[in-house]
């Protein structure tokens, strides 16, 4: 109901109002192939939880309690067309699993996944699978290095943005 004299301010990020914000940014980039759209995709990727396929989980692992089998957990990777190894990530993981079946069984902050790539010298980037189409976008290692450098200089948090994990308080670990 409208009340005269009252101002209404919209403060929500429109991407938070749908179930596939990261996939939508992927599609925008794929349609335009502009650097600006790619940068927007990578920056948003860093601030959200993305799906990953974890292996090495013990049977007693639950949605809220991660348990490693024999002390080792690994994030799924793939050898893409060029023969280089990349971590596999799933944009909008809950929607991805709903549409394509349970391919991912865990979530990580995008920025934490960047750190996993950077700590593995044989990894050449991330292959991000869309939740809205059978398509993917690669984030090359060089772009990840640039993004991590940029994010470390950027303000800690912008309005309506989920705070990315701080490099001083890492909750992830590289498992070997």
C-alpha cells in the first residue's frame, strides 16, 4: 500500500533477487565477450559461494560438519581441451544441482578457491559451469592473480555485498 510522504529506498542488489546471479553474469560475458563483463563476473565470483566437488569425505560428513577421510580432501579438477589442469566450480550450486543433478557436494567462497589455485603450481585456473545452460567460462590463473591483487587493495566491503574471506583469516587449507 502506498503512503504519501514516505520515501521508499531500494537497497537490494538485483542479483540477490534471483537464483542464478553468477550464471547470469557468465551469460552476459559470453554474449558480449567484453573485458568489462568478464571483470564483473570474476569480481562477483570472488564474493559468493560456488559449488565444488569434494572427494575424500568420510561417511560421517554432513552438510554442516566436514569430516576428512584419512585426513585428505581434494577439490575436483578437470583437464580441459588444451590439456591443462583446472579446478572445476559450479555457479549458483543449489540451482545447478536442481537443474543438472548432484554434481557438486560442497561450497567454497570464490576467493578461497582462487587461493587454492594459486597454491597449486600445476593448476592453470578455474572452469566455472553455468547453472542455466550447458556452458562454462574459464578463469585463467593470470586473471586469478590479478583479481587477488585487486581484491586485496579494494575496500573490505561494498554496500549489499557479501564480505569476501579475509586473507588474514583463511578457513581453507590446501590438502596434499
